[in-house]
């Protein structure tokens, strides 16, 4: 509890999640896995991530989904997956075995929960071989429905301390463990970190998700009919008392609140208020497993109802209504770390300016423009070695298993930090000298034959996305025939060339590297705004991620619509103008840098993601510049989850008087917005020759 109102000093720490399965755990393509005793298919109806899951229909008594992975003997790993299984089926186990998985004999396993919803299973293990198998196993002869859907496979390296806590410490068990280690594609860093203090009223002026029958044209007023669920989604504290109040018009106005656990499953109602009109209020306490709340506002029948002046607050007493007044800090930067959480970036504020202590350089493109050189080492069966000189790079040595460098392949596969002379597809940054980056690459990817010594130009062509053959498609070049290059994903020699390409192949995603700097750098975070104040007593402060700050947009309209739209997809006669990423929520709309959100209406239809906003042509200013701040829906493709921040505050009478602090926070935020607005206006004037 905060004894006296105070501004808060916030430090946010970096985190990187490295899914050693790359993007294959997204279960978008069943060909990345091996199946025994299963009819496996890519399913587009039931999934968690992307647009597919893998559907398993057993065809025998032993049902297996598996793959082999390259790991380091003696290190510690956490394997997790999500499955949706029939409540009547004999369930799958998530398993690991040092040798091939052929039956129920495994080295580590855990039964996965069967309840007809998506549930997360996990195991921890430390392999005694370098190429163990992981996957799912089911053994049973029951004749009932055994269909399962699988998604979100992730394999993370963890440190010894975390490994020891798994299934021992309640904070590292069950849903709470799943919340700490969500699914991500390949390697993701914390991006778009946000700290938010919601103020007294935890519910915003606009409902997060509207049904087609719901509408909002003014803040804190919702009109709806039918039984569709308009709702708020918000983070919540476990075992915390909350109070709700609102005004309802119409005898069928129905209000309920559900708790959500870390796996995303809604639990029984935390609060249910019988339908009716008038001023309503109630109090409830969240479960020990609660991480979020869903607040539903709907009609109990087809009759029209209205909700207004909703307020959710901490404590056992529903007080008089006050508008939502959130303090926030938005940082448009990424914050990385080693997989074990050490050697990490951090962000902090000093004298009103946000800084980043940068230890990692991330996402550096490794394409054919780099000075690749063939490594004149002994020939290895099945692979070749290549190196990149350290010239112009500020990286440090990252010997085998030091995890100070991380390379992501064109297809999202993480290339392990292992001696490239030992295994195929590995990388190190050498120590004790020039700190060159050495990599081994499979001949199956390059098209080089075992006895062929590739030239530097051959390597550059590969890193531009081209694959070699000997003139016969699919046959590696081993010194005979005609050197021929096809694009990386070709199925024939159609479009092939016979001189080494020097430009990027269509559709190719270059390799990238993340690496630790030889010395940390302090840099100003240009995309940072906001400040947090803490009131005396209880405060709900949230650490979030995945916020895109002030993305420039061009609202569109058309002859058959009376409005201008942002993030529209399929609006009649209006051109599509989707945001860069699918959104889960539009937080703010700015007009020439000034908050204009109150003049836009929110809907959930015909949107790229969850929300679209529109404004009447009668008030739209076509000469203005519009930007949008929003949260990303598909966080697994964008960011790791932020899990650590430090919030410090004044606790003595020497601190600033509480009556001033909230005003200071609000004013600081508005001043920063005004400064940004003036800067944007200056840029436009300069662009016009002023």
C-alpha cells in the first residue's frame, strides 16, 4: 500500500523468449512433424495461434506426434504444448525421450488435461543425448471419440534456478507457469512495453468488444439489444476485492463478470446481477488463479437496453462515478536478454527523458550483401562452413553454449549456439581474436555437394535466397554439370539462372542475428511518452507489452458510406486501410498529435483484427494527420511477454503533496503529447518548404 500519493519511478527489464522449435510449433504445417498411428491434418476451424492447428485422429492403439531436436547435453529445458481433447477421450501425454518415441516408454511425461477446451501441458527435462525426441503420445484402445487438436508447441531453455522451481513453487506450476512462458514464433523480445495505472475507475469509456447489435457514440453510454455479449477485457489481481457500479435502463439489462485464469479459460461467474433497470452495484473477490476479468453487458432478451456510467474499482465499497483516468508509460523500443534472463537491456527515466541501457543488438540482417567467405576447413558430410568477418561489428565472443549470439534462419528456425564443426546448422562468434561469426549450413539448403568447395559468390547467392543444383533440379552441384541457381522455394528449374545471383530472391526472408555488445550503450528512447503517479492506498499497476505507438494512418471513405474509417477491411466502397498488425484494441486516435479518440466510434466488424473506428464525414478533417496507438492481437509474432519492472515511489512527508501529484502526472502526459504535436507540425511545415 502506498502511504502517500507520489510520482513513480519505473524501470522495465528486457526479456527474450527463444522457442527452439522456431515457427514449427505454431502447428500451421503438419509436414514439420512425424506421426504414427494418427490421421493428421491441418485444421482451420479450431486453433489458438495463426490460422491452423494440427488435428489428430488416432488409427491404432499407439498414437504419436514427434520430432527430433538438437539440444545441449546437461542443459535444462521446458517443453509446453496446448491441446483441445474430447472430454471422453483417453488423453495424450506430452513426452520426451532420449531415443526414438515408438511406444509408451519415455524419459519424461505428463498427462494433458481433458475437458474439451484448450489446455496447456508441460514437462521439464535435461537430456543425456544431443538429439532427443519430443512430442505427444497416447496409448489406449477405447472406442470413444479420440480426436485432439494441437497448437502452441514451444521448447525453451531455462536456467537451473527456474528448472528447480517448476512444479515445486506454485508460481512456477500449472497455469501460472504457462503465463510466464507463452508461445512465441522463433525468438521474440519485449516490444512496445507499457506500464499503466488505471486510476480509480478501471473500466475505460469505450467497451473493448461490441456485438453487431451494440453501439457507442458517446463515452460511458452503451446501447444494445439481443443476447450478444458486449464486453470489457482487463487484467486483474488474484484474491483481490473489487466493487462494480453502473446505471441500467430497461428491465432486461444483464450484467456479469467472469474470472479468467492464466490458460485463458473463463471460470464460473465472479459476479452475476439479475436483469433489471436502475442504479446497480456489487462486490466480489477474485480467485487465487485469476489473472484477468471479462465484464459482460448485454440484454437478456431481444429488447433494447442501455448501460451508462460503469465503474469497477478496488475495495469493498462502490463509490461515486468518476471517468477512467489512466496514467501510462508507452515505450516504442525492444528490450532483449539472454534466454535465462541475464545480460538484459533495461529502460528507465531520468529527468523526464526515457533511456535504454542497450546490451543487445537485435534483428541485424544477414543477407547476400554481407562479406561472406567460405571457411577452408575439412569437408563435412552434409554441410559446409562459412564465416563473416567482424569488421564494423561490435559483438563479443559467443563460444559454444554461451548464448551471446542468436541466429534465426530464413524459415524461423533458431540456429543453436554450438560448435559448427560438430553439428549441421550451428553458429558461434569466435573468441581470442577477430570475433568472426562462423556458421555451418546444411547442403540440403544450399544445394552444394559434399565434395564441392563453394566460392564466396556462391555463399552470397545462398544468403540472397538462391539454391544451387547441377542442372538437374534437386541434384546438388558436386563439381560436374552446369552450376544452376533456383529460388529457395522452387519446385523445378523454371526461371533458373546459370550465373551467381546478386539480388534477393522473391519471398526470401533473410537470416538475422541478435548479439551482445562488447560494451553497453545508453541511448535515448525516441518513442516514449507518459508518466505514472500512485495514489495513497491501493493502486492497480499493470506491466504490458505489444503496444504500437502512434502508427500513421490514412482514413478512407467511399460514396456509399457516410463516414471515414480506420483499420477497415471490406467496408463497402471504402478502400481497405489495415493497420500494420492485427489489433486487439485501439487505445487512442490522434489528430495532428492531439487525442481525438472521443470523436471516433468503435465497432468490431469489417476490421483487421478486433476493432475498427469511424467518424462522420461532417466532422472529419481531411487536411489533418492521423495516428493510432493500439495493442497487437497476435503477440506471438511480435513480442515476448514483459515479466519484470521496478516501481519506486516516495513514502515520506517530504514527497510532493498528494493533491498536486495526480495533476502533475496528467499535465506531464499532456505536455509530452503537445510537444510531440508541435514537432509533428514542424515536420509538416518543413516538408511544405516553410
